[in-house]
C-alpha cells in the first residue's frame, strides 16, 4: 500500500502543482488526505508519508501539505 500511495500522491499531486499551477489544489488535496490540520490519519497521504519516512523540504508531499494548510480546504 505504501508504494502505491506514494506513487499516487506524487503523480497526482505533482500534476496539480506543476500542470495546473495549483488551481485544482483545493479540490484534489482533500481527496488525497491533505487538510488545514496537515495530513489526515488513515489517508493516502498518510500512507505515502509513512512509506517515505522523513520528508525533505521542497518535496511534493511537503508542498501539498503547506499549500493545504495555507489555503484551508474542507
């Protein structure tokens, strides 16, 4: 599950960030598990973070987390 979750978050999240300029971020981020409080427990984003362990600044997961926390999504 971890590898598939990591691939899904990176491919979908990367497309949202880089191909749409972040315009679809408020729609896609909650579907992946990112929200105003950070990464939700038991979500795809949580599985991806557990797979990677410590994340570096500037990674797609850290960018999605920061963007979701700055522009709160439901």
